[in-house]
């Protein structure tokens, strides 16, 4: 081999496949393989050793001609010709070394075929449904180090002794043979490093910036801020509770949250007046809350209505309150808290309170027509605090005191807490809170990003009845990871499931039972699609559009009292374990349908996608000329305003003015001494002053 050829070979990619060398090795072993196969398949009634030797010699002599005739055949076809009808008989009739060699050549043929057709995969974790779906499609698994770890320490010969079709030994042997090949399908965790990026494998991760990563609570806040630019009625729109990031560097957001807390308190007081009878709220003799508290709340909501109707960018700026406003705010918060938390009485008569209740209802209807999400608020001003980058209900608390919320976030700054308005008026089933787990699949091709939604879902119930008087997680958090730690309340409605989950069919039956309007589920499902489309579109600006990337998300929704879906959070690694009979059915089906969409649709656009349906599709263009050799081109024609400039008669006064200005001396040098600079400055002032006199004389003769 020449030096140039040697250097070129050494600089090749480490995943270079020497197919020609492997083929030559297989062809050189064909003659010996045929000889061994015929030798081991002789009849058992052969009498003497000499006869056996003679037949062996004759076989060897004739083997050369037979090998020349079969030189173009592959090793796989030869093995198939010499293989008995039963694998068990093959192992029994062949010599051990010959049997190993036969298996090794068979496996090598399968490995080469898998590499040529890009059918090598790696799955990290216990996602056996993914493995089975890929194996059924003819893929070979490249095992991670943690899978069959003991068997991977064995030698290849030892593994071949025990290898049988479909067992673990065969899987490990194949994995050892493809160890130096890249994987073309990778199912990995979110924090794992992206391997084999140069071959663009199918990978179950779509990467995006931290600010717009909607699978985290902080990133979902960023998407909620951006989605207004993509909002379109009937196509995409996000229903999401008000939320603020209360980190160490978010001074403006803390100020905005404090202002929102005060506004919410004012609306909560008006809602309290609307939902209670006037006679139950007044005590003219012993009441401790003055009517000025109601006046303050009415004025605050009235100003909110005026700002919403005439919104401008100046209104979006956070204005720090004056000392007088701070005192008034503090006094209002103290007095209104007495009413909302302890049902304190107002020191007014019933007639005045009736008028206050009428105004409160009027103002609430106006502001809620402008901000529909205010309908989710109640009379408690509750807020839920969540760690920005954790899931499964870890670290979540509910508070209704402004001081408690600010203190909690200050004490846990490393957890990047967000504070979100708690939905105090959710849709309940038999007085119990629930949420809905909906699956979304995101796929990226060379030119398109496609959003898929699953037509099946399931409900998750709390183990306790819903109440606002108790803020424990067993009542307000419906995550299965939280609820599995608690027992169902004995007095809970018996129509609720013991495993705290419902299928979609059970929920549809409940809607019919309670007399929900026709098309309620279609309205809910369309709301799911619009919310998820808005979130994905809001995140695309900072998403890595890597071809063949995909990801399946678990999206959690709640419903308000009018069956409108509200997006709560999106999980990038949803729990797919068979925790109940509901998840044991839907989770494997969702994974199988995910593989159908990812692998079958690119090869056959009309292939079945199971229960996944295409909700939205975005076309994008990527400049594939990464070498930068082609410069930027600008095409166009020069625009002519005039064929020839019109002749303008000059005014004698303008000629006189031009002659005077042209006589103004211009200094030659830039560096002047202090004295010269002062003198030149005085001369310039005189010249300008005289020029102004001349100009005024020319204009006003």
C-alpha cells in the first residue's frame, strides 16, 4: 500500500464500514464452510474410517470446482442450502466449531444488511415496547452498557455456544458485532449526550433553548409570553393561568406580581359581594370593615377596565406606587383579608350593601369579558408555587399570603420558583378535582415540523374531595406520583374509580350522564390542539430543527366550569409505566403509534398512524450550503425618478446667500491650541450671526 493510500485510509471516519474486505473474507471461507458442512452431514451408517477419509478427500477435490461455480453466491445462501430443517438438529449434527462459524457468518450477514439499510437502534431504559416495535421491523439493537451487562463481558465464542434465535445471547452477539457502527434510531433520556449526530439518526429529543423549553415550567412561561404573536382564532391560542418568575434577577416581574396580587384581591372582594346575600354581610352595629374598603376595590377594578379597553405600550410599564398608594394598598389588603378569610361584617346597612353588590356584579362581568381567564379566580386569591425545573409534584406549595409567597421564593432561589394563579373554579366530577393527560408528538423532517395529537387520553383524580379550606397536596395535586402515596377518602363518592383514573370512554359517558351539550368533547379536543399548536409555534424561533428528531410529550390539562381546556404543564419524559389498567392499555398503544409515525410515514406517506393525527404543520427552509462559497446576491433594477433633472431658475437672493457662505474660511488643521480655538470659535459665532442677519434680510426684504 502506498503512503498516500495509507494516509487516506487513516483519515477516514471511524464509522467507515469496510464492506469489500468483509465480503472477501466471507468468500474465502465459503469453500471451507461447504467442506465442513458436507463432512458433518454424512450418513451415520458409514462403516470404516478409511471410507470416511476417502470420501473426505474426494469431497475436498471436488470442492474446488463447486466453489468456483458458487463463487458469486453470498454466505447466507450457502448456509441456507446446507442447514437442516431444524435448528436443534443443526446444533446436534454439526461439529461445535462448524456450528459457531455458521452462526457467526449468519450474524455478520444480518449486521451488514442492517447497516446498509440504516436499521441499527439503541434504546436506553426499560422501553420494551419500543424495542419490540423495532425488532418486528427488522432492526438490530446496539445494546447500551447497562443492558445485559454480565453477558456483555463474555467472549464471542462463549456467547455463540448458547446463542439461539431470539434469546439474550444472540442479542449480545449481534450487539458486539455492530459495536463500531452508529445507531440510526436512539431512544434516550433528556440529559443524555446526543451521539452519532453526523448520521442524523431518529432521536426522541428535540432540543431548544432554556428560555423557550416548554417542557420546563420556566420555559413554558417564556412560550406564554411569545404566543400572542401567533394567536389565530380557531387555529392556535393558549389558555394558561397567569404566571411570574420570581428569581433573584426578576425585579420587574416581582413588581408585576405584587400589582397583580393586589388587583386579584380587589376582584376577589367583588366576587365575594356578588356570591353572598347582602343581609349576611352587614352588621351596622358591630361590623368592623368600613365601606371605604369596597369603594377602593370598585375604583381599582374600574381602572383595570379602562386600561384594558384603551391598552397601550405605556400601560405595560410597571409604575412604582407612591407612598400614599402604598399605605392605601396595605390598609385595603388588611381589611379585605378579614372579609375573605374570616367572613368579617361590613359596617353598612342592607340597602347600601345591595347597591354595592349590583356594582360588583356589573364590574366583574365587564372585566371578565375582556379577560376570560379571570373567570377561573375565586374569592381566596390562591397562588401555587412550583420549582422551575422539577416535575412529579416535587416542591409544590399553595399560598394565599403575599408575604408568605415572597418569603418562600427568597428562601429557595436556587430552585427558580415560579408563582402561578391557582384555578379556584375548576370543573369537578362528583366534588373531586381531576386533570387530563393528553399526548403530543413532534416530528422534524428536512423541511417540515409536524404537530401530532393523540385521539385518546385519560383522566387522573384526586384521592380527596375538593375544598378551598384545606391546601394539602392530596386534595389539589392530581399527579399519579403524588396520589399513589395517599388512600382514597372513605366518604368519597362511590362512582369514582378506586385507581383514580378514567378512560376517555368513561369520561364521555359521564358527559352524557350530566347532560353536557352535544359536541362537548369535540370542543375540548380542539382546545387541546389549539393550545399545543400555540406553544410549539412560540418555541420554534429557538428550536434546533434537526432532521429525524422527534419527541413525545405528556400534556396536562384542566377544564373550567364551561369545559374550556386550560394548559397546566408539558412533560418531556412522561410516565409510560402500566401503573393502572388504564395506563397499561393506552401507554403501549401510544408508543407503538409513535413508532408508526416516526418510521413508517417517511417511507410511505399513506401508512397508518394509529390514533395520532396531524394537528398542524409548519414549512421551513434551511440553507444547506454551509461552505459559504456562494455570496449573497441582490437582484433588482435602478429606479429612475426623472429622465432628466428639471431646470430650476435660481433666485438672485439665493445666489447672494451662496456667495456669502462660500467666503466663510475653513481651518486647515484639526489640532489647535486653546487660544486659537477660542479665537476661531468667536469668529465662527460672528460669521454665523452675520449670516443669520443676511438670511433674514433676504427672506423679509
